[in-house]
C-alpha cells in the first residue's frame, strides 16, 4: 500500500536546540494516525512541519508521493484544523466555509455545492446563516472542521481540536470525528495529549518523547505490549503499577516474594539483572479469581475511590504504591485486607537501566 504521508529522517532545530531527531514515519493511505505525548514532546511541531508551517533542518517530507519538503502550505494538498477555531467573527458560517474557495477563484456553483456537502456531513445545515458568536463551542469546532473539509484534500491535520471543549462535548465530537473518518476514508493525522482520544480514534498511535517516536503501533499493541517503561506509564488510566525486582533464571524476586515468568512472552532470551515488574490495575485478580492465580498476595486497603462502574483501591505492595481496579459492585473499605492474585502473562518487564521491554 502506498504511503499517504512519508517523513524521512527529519531533523528540526530551534537554534542549537534539537526538537525533532532523525524522525521517520510512514502514514498509510486512509489511515487515522494519532501523535500522542506530553507537552513539549514535539508532536505539534511535527504536524506543523507536515503542514509546511515550519522549515525543517534536514530530511524530506512526501505527500501522496510528491516531495513537498519546501512547498508552500497551500501547495501540499492538506487541510488543517487548529485548537482555536480561528473563525471570522463578522462572517456567517457559510461565509467562513466559502472564504478560502472564493480566494482561490473557484466558480460560485462549485463553492455552493462544496459548502452544502460539508454542512450536510457535519450536520450544520441549520447554522449556515448564523455568525460564530451565536454558536456553541462544539458548533464552532464543526465549522472549523468544515472549513478544511470544503477543500476536498487528501490529508487532514488536526492539532488538539477538542482540547478547548468541556468533557461531554469532547466525547460527543470524538464520536463525530470517528464517524467522519469512516465516511470520508481520508488520511487523518491527529495531535493530542489525551490518551483516551488516542485509543478510541486511532488506527495506529505514535507515542513521542523528546522529539523521538518511542513506539508506533495499534492501540491494542501499545496497551498490551508497551515497548518502554515510559509508554507503559503513559498509556492507561490509572497508570501501570511498577515494582522493583531482580530477574534471575526466569524468576523475578521482589523482597521475599517470587514471580515465575514461565507464562510471560520475552522478546529475547532474558538476561539476569534489575528489572521493573509492571502490572495494570485492571489486570490484578480479586475475588474468586485469586484462587486460580499462580501468585497470591494480600494488601492493606488505604483509600477507596468509587467511580460508578469501577472502584479504584489505593494500597502498597512491596513498599511501592499499588492500585487495583475493581468492579463497582465489589464491597471493600479502607483498612480491609484485600487478597489479590497476579498473572505474569498479563505483566510487563522492563530493564531497569534502559527501561526497554524484555
């Protein structure tokens, strides 16, 4: 399959400070790719390089097979949606949607047809005569998306488009974006720091840190098999539990306990040494499931956080903070002793020095 966007050994420096470092990435035609990471990791910078808003230091960028490394943004065949709506307040919704097309001297009939099609897809037909001041935040963001949509481009770039919205509206528009992608089947590259957005929207996720892609994979691969401790810690809410241990001949020793790793899928023949032993709160076994666990422990419940469908328990295991996610109907109180089971097949092991998956 031909790549829709190809980034090859891209470097970007701000003065003497390297921001993106030898970054290569292939985005497939029709793919929804999410660039995910904390603030300052380089994800928006990378998006701006693809859009042509920043001049790169070295490397090449191809869109639909064309080398656009030094092309103007208008020549790249991309549509961009920003965090801020950036709508013209004095124009109606229809005026905002058609403004770029009019500047491009497009025939009036085609402008009218494109605006009508975008308005129908985004369900804003009843808003065309309103001005931005009379719209809600979600409606304004729909108009901002529509302004990119009317250009009928091959690649859409989204720079945290939902971050200014309240939680419920973010959820609603997230569904709309997924539906939009399924309908249009265009290539979409989406920047966010919100892991829930990434996991629910993406075909693949690229997790970035300090200008480097730490891991590129499907949401399930990144959740189940994080390749670094950073990725494991970043994906998942609440975050993965980590216990310090020593790996010796296929067994992890943590204080007075031993974890046989015979059910664990090692990437390579494991070397003995210091490790991080990680398990997600939702993978900790409780109740009747403990009876079937290979490894059993008991923890003292410190804090209970009821969250409706789930209940989160905060405790300690081997002097390390430890969280357990329970069913919302599970009865537990602070001060209780909670028996737990740990299945090493659901765990992750990371080298203490390199923090890479074993």
